[in-house]
C-alpha cells in the first residue's frame, strides 16, 4: 500500500466516458466548499436547474441532478415510477436495456422484453406488438443512446407509441444529452436520466434527471412508499424544490455540483443546438478517417450516434494490444466492447470537450500505427488526409 | 436564471458538515480525470482501500467507498443485510436513528424501536430487553455518533450485546470516523458506514463502508436479490474487489475519489490516533470558552462527541439572527438544531481540518459579539481568555 499523494497520468479520453474534462470544469470543482444549506449555494442550485432545463429542452419543474452516477439516475426513475406487481415493457438492444430489466425485477415488477440485436436500433413494430399484447402495461422503458453499441433509437416515435397505449416513458439519455438532439417536451418524454461524464465533459458522479407532470402525478398516486429512501423524489424535491426554504435530505456533493454548474455554463455559452452540430460534424471527420483506414462501423449510418463510434475490429487483430499501445504510447484511451460486443468492436468517444479535431487526428494516427504494428495493411497517412479533406468539405 | 461561472464565498465551516476542506484535498479534486478502468486508477483504488482499512481499524476485505453520500452508505447496509419480512432492532436517540427506521421499513422489514431522548446516549438495558423479547431478530442497528445531537453511544458494548443475542450490527459512523475512537475489528462491528465531509475534511459525496466476514456470509446467503441494483455489494465488489480484473459496474466518481484518496493520505500522515487526540483536545479548548461565555452543553460530559458540540441556546435569544450574523459578518457557518432540537441548540462542528485553534477563537469571538448584540450578559473577552488558558493547561 502506498500512502502518498496520487497524481494521475495525463490521458486523452476517447472511450465511452468519462470524456476529457475541460480545465474550467476541473477548476470549478476545486473552489472552496460551502454548506449545502448556504444561501449562496441554494441560489446556485436554482441556476443549475434553469440551465439543465434548457439542455434537456424542457420546462419540467422536476429537473435536477441526482447526487450519484447515471446508474443511480436510472434507479431513481424505476423505483419512483414502478410499483411491485406491475408490468413494464423494456426494450433491449444493448447492455443498458439489460440493466433496465434488472431494475424492473428488483422493484418487484415484471419486465416484458422487446429484444433487438446489439448494434441495431429498437424496432418500433415489435414495441407496438408488445404494448398491444400487454394492455395492463403503464410504462415503456428504452435507451435513447446505447453506450454499449453506439446506436440511437427513435425516441420521438417511441414516445408517440407509448402515448398511444397510455404509457409513460422512462428514457436513458446518458450518452445523448448535449451530444445529439434530445427534446424532452417536444417529444413528450416522461422520465429521463443522464450522466455528466459524457457530452457535458464533466466529471462523473452526478445524474441529471427530468420528470414530466404526468410522471409526478404517477409518483403522487403511489400506493406504496418508494423502496429507496435516498432516491425517493418526494424527499429529494424538498431540497431541490422551489423557494428559499430547503429541507435537508442528504448532504449534496457540493464540489461536484460546482463542476456540473460550470459544465452547464459552457453548454449555455456554446448553445445546445451548436453542440449537437459540432458533435455531428466531428463524427463525419472521424468517419472519413476511419473508413480511409479500411475499418467499418458496426451501426448503420442512419442510427449512428455521432458521439460514440463503434468500430469493428478487423480479423486477426489483437484488440487488447491495440488499446494498450494507444494508452501506453499516446496516453490515449478508447473503449473496449462490452457484453455481446466484447472483442468485436472498439468504442471511440467524441464527447463534449473531447469532440475536437486534435483528438480525432491523434486517434487516427495512433490507430494507424497500432494496426500496422500487427501487420494490418493500410495506406500510410490516408486516414489523416481523408479527415482533413472532410474538414475542408464542411467549410471549416 | 444566471448562466455565468459560480464563485462561492469563502466560509469557515463549523456546522455539522461539510467541514472545511483542506486545500490539498481541493487541489487533488482538480487533477485531470482518467478512466475508471485505467490501470493507474485501479492501483489508486487499492491504496484507497488499504488506507481506509487503517482509518476504520479493520482488516475487512470488503472496505470501500460507495459512490454516493452517507445516506446511500446507510441504505447500502440495510438493503444488503436485511430481507423482507425480517425484524430489526433499531436504536433511536436522534434524527439518524429515525432514518434507519425508514430504511428498515422500505426493505419490507419491521423495525423494533428502542427509543432514547435526543441528547442522551443509547440505554444498553433497553436494547438488551428488546433483543431478549425478540429472539428472531438478526440485526441490531444503531448510531455511534449522532450528528443531530452530538452524542456518542457505546458502540463496543452495543456490539457485545448484539453478539450475545446472535445479531449482526449496522453502525452509523458518519461523524465518528477519524474524529473519535472507532475500532471496527476490536469492537466486532459488522456493517459500518461513514461520510467524507466530517472528520476526513473531504468534500461531500462519498460514503466509506466496511463489512465483516460474518456480514458478507449473510449477504451471500440471501434468498432474494438485493433490491437496489446500484447498491448491490455483490456487484460493487466486482469493481472494488481483488486483482487486476475489475468488472465494470457503474462509472466511479473519479475526481471525488482523488479527493478522498488525498484525505486518507492526510489522516495517514497525522496518524488516526493523533487525529482522535487532536479532536478531543480542541473540544476541551472550545468547551472552556463556551462555558466562560455562560453557555451550556446539551449532552452530559461522558457522552459528548468532541467533534460536534451541541450548545443550548440561552432563553430570549433569536437563534436564527445569531447564525445570520455569524454568516454575514464573519463568513462563519455553525449548525442549527435538527428535528426535536430545532430552535433549542446550535451544533458547532470541530471536524477534521476545521478542528483547529483559529476556528475556535473565531467562533468564540463571533458568538460573543452576536449574543451581546441581543443583550446577552457575558464578561467581555472571557471566552477567548478561557480557551487560551485551557490551551496552556494542555501544554500546547
């Protein structure tokens, strides 16, 4: 055991998250801690709420950061909206749909699974069939942006289907928030959770959530208490609600919220629509390079997340060795495949602050070197050249 | 709504937590984020575990920081160790015993309450009666250091009682860890949770826990899955367990863990026994001053927590006005009373880095000014003089 100060290496984070955190956000995190009931802190909480509403594109009053990582945000949605004995339609086309299933079961409810292949978008027809066959279902749960595969599903159409069958929606937007269009009010989503360590470029540990009025009504009409005291929104609202009088619930993670606040200020400065465009354009630049290398994407063009690129590992390549070379030689982290895709894809993140040209060029060059080291055939420098050409084509 | 960077005021934090965070810890928090599966981060996790074992005075393998505040640490203990339909003896002598009751109920179990007055230590005789009368009970839950009252109960004797009746113990050590003796192995405690924002002087948001082998056996023998996916220790252990192969469970709050690591390094440098002594000595200095002011402590001497001083509000004093004057004029935060003690006591914290002479002198001077402003009679400067005299008597 070592008991001396820890200094992390300087990495470039192009995995599935955390993404590179902007120095402004790190700086905010180190500001002096104050009390969670301090009037100054309470005023800051109001700004966090307002900015978060803009990023989620919602007027939902119940919009706040849960004091724990994205998986606790997911759990917040399920434990508050579902009661034991109920049935929930859960779409699974990757790892996080599977985690939703676990959440439903642990609430004492029954998941009705709608499964699609990993790497494919959620099939609307299958969902409609499940909703039709299970009229007692009151909630449809799905992942907007599957972090395990790089697929985005049609959240708007799924929410329409849910309304048609009188269901609320629980939506995983961990990787989509601030990276690709997400319009909570326009699409009529009911309970949405996200994370800070993806397209917000913030440190991990906080989960932004937003709940519609219909979702709040459902919570208020519950027969049983929420099974988690820590995640019970009836109690959390007492602290994050309106007015100067905030009831103590738990001690908020003050400095993590400073960082989260700063990340929202930065999105606000750029404009959330501009952030979506930047993510899309940078994806196109990376894509040009990846294809020039001779590599293929897992996901069909129309369902690809610009911020999370699942790239198929060519036959005969030792993928672990590639990631190790990237990490050890370039201090560059890209993600391995998860679950059904372990060993089959790399996940290259272009999220938030990390979605920039320098990172793209570094990644393409490093990948080319690592692949060539294993005898992979590709034209020298073609990737970087193609990326630059795409950049010019975009008029940048 | 304001959407500009937030700069908190510089406060001195002498409430019930968060306490003043040392600049070294704030600095650690701002170090560059790396991945939660990065080999360098995984090595740091091992050091966190080792140092935390020392602070808890335990060899328990299952010793780790939960990625959420202390109330999630509490919930971790209850959801993992208790199953629906069971009975649990819960001691309540303040706000946090009441929260334990809520936790037991939300697991679907029945709390058998042993109640003591707020401000009094837990009565061992009452606990023994409850255990004797309920032989089916398998867990005794109690608060070692009640943050709402400033009382410490006899954790060693309570654990002995528990063993006599074949019960495991769940122990709230949120405020005691690193501030007053807490000896997990010597006392035979089974599931202990704490917080970072008290005597570790760290930012809030993380909950250190430790589980004995007997507690782990209980978890492994569960009939039902743990109701929380996020807090299921079977899964969390896959990430925090032994060896280089860590299974992804959730994204750890990387920077919060840098800060936690640094706080443990600082305790390690001082020595945990020395930290206990410092807290005790500084309490005596504050006490000399408080009594010279003519104020009284809520808690009997032998049960007082040195790090959390519940001071009775003199008759006729507007306590809110006092706290506001302290905050606005001196940037000094002390705590209000909670629950049954609202309006009756102030809670003056001397925790971690904030347990120092400068803070004590500031607090005494500011309190004297605030009380005199309301016509309270006290000898000018007597508090500071008495504090200095105690300091000399201690040979410091």
